[in-house]
């Protein structure tokens, strides 16, 4: 399943630096036929130490992780929704993604220019969000005008869509994101085709710099204001040091750890960012394992057995009979699938089974 995260933000906040660090982690595309072959797209593995453990148990020849696509969106500027700075093209690129990772700079460094001349992360977010909101307002306004004809003809789907759009428009008009509205599954489905920018999941990426004046480390009032914004908007955020990860990207994991110890630096946060995007998209992994390969499969949280099987092949959904399931922890404790079966830890589950993160599954179909 295709999962695309657009990295957005103002110019010179570290987007491309982060993207370059992420793409250094890229995996070959041949195992993921949905992936786009594009220089601005990186296919990045979701960090998951469980894969190596399962591979060791099964003696697998290959490990294939779950992946996410990251798309490097060129820097937005004020007025993008009116076409400033090729804004229409950039907004169209964001529209094609499943989620927005908005990067914001939270450090001062005289050698790195800021587009506004002042480092103010909350103000930066407000500029970006306003452009996205204004673009969505135009989309919703146009659709409200056109859907009116269908409503007058008595079309039930159009009536529901108009009702949802009338919920969304005043929220946008007040300068808020559409994802702040509590819409049910049916309501979301009727406006899905509009691909509203601010209806996508958001994750804020706070870019730090080792050795610089980082606002979160110095009790800076700008950090206090930013945290207040996050809390008031129930927003999720992570920290990264994009510059450090970029500098270290050609080093081995052991060399990276040695560098960080020497400079007293913490982890760059890139792995945490990738995992946070995976969770923010409402996704989880189940595993298949054997001598040929150990593989993580991506499915939405709450998937049934047949729905999860479809991630491998549609036959596992359409012709599903049952599945043999063992939890990751039970398999590790038992040491093998055979031992898990002997100890009664390998269960047989039917069509109604709700798959859990970390399940190791073998599907049976007709």
C-alpha cells in the first residue's frame, strides 16, 4: 500500500537536508511496485528491530521492512495560495500526499538565513497553515457552488456532501485546519475526492542544531509559545537534528554512535520521525517469516484477517479460510514456530479476527 508523506515548510528550515538524510536510508524500489520513481521521492524503511529477531529465528535469506515514501516539497512562501513562488505547483504536490510533515526551525544560527529575517517557529507555522487553509477554502467554495445543483435534484450523497462542506467552510474561514473537525467515516468518505490539504494528518517536525541556541533547551519564550500552540491544537510533534543526520549519513551505525558520544549529542530523531509518521497515519505492521524472507506488511490499525491478507495478495482476502497467528513475543519466547505450535501459542483465527501489531501470520486460502 502506498504511503506518502510530504515534507513542507518555509525555505531554509532544513527540509531538503532532512530529505537527503532520509533518502540515504532508502531501500530498493523493486519490492514495492507502488512506489514512485522520482528524484524528489525517497522510499524509506520503517525502523523495526523485530524483523532481525524474526529473521534469526527463521534463518531468513532476506529482510523486507515496511516503507513510507517521503516527498520533498519545495519551500512554500506567503501568498502561495495565490500562486506566489510557484505556489500552485507546490500545493498540487502536497495534495498528492497522504500526510503532511511540517518542518519548523527552532534554533538560531547567524550563518543560516531565514526567509523572514526573524526566527519565530509559531509564526512560521501560521504562515504555512494559512496558505493551506486558503487553498482549501477555494476548493470547498467551488464545490459548494457546484454541488448545489445535485442537492436540488434530491441526490442523497450530494445532500450529505453539502452538509459536510458547510461544517468545514466556517472552520477554514476562522483560520483553522479542517482536520480539527470531528468527522465520522461516512462524512470523510464523501469529501475524500476533494483531497483537502488541511484534512490530512499533520506532524510538526522541530528542527534543532547541535551546539546552537535551541529554543527548547534554553527556556526561550518562543518555545513556550510553540508548545502552547501544539497543546491548544492537540498537535503531535517530534524533534530532529537534520544537519547532524546529513553530516553522518555516509557513516556506519557504529561510527554514528561514536560521533554522538564524542560530541555529547542525542539521536538525530530521524528514526523517531519515520515511526511517528507511520503511527500518525493509523498504521501497524504484521509479519510473515520463513527461510526465504522475513517481511513486515503494512495495514490500517483494526484490520481483520482477510483485510490484512489482502496486503499480500487479494486471494488471501477473497478466498480466506483461516490464519495461523502467533504474537511476536510468544514466538521469541518459544524460539520457533514448531515450538509455538507445540505449546499452544500458535492460534487458528477466522474471518472476524482483528489483527494486532506484531502478529506473525500464515494465511490459508481456498
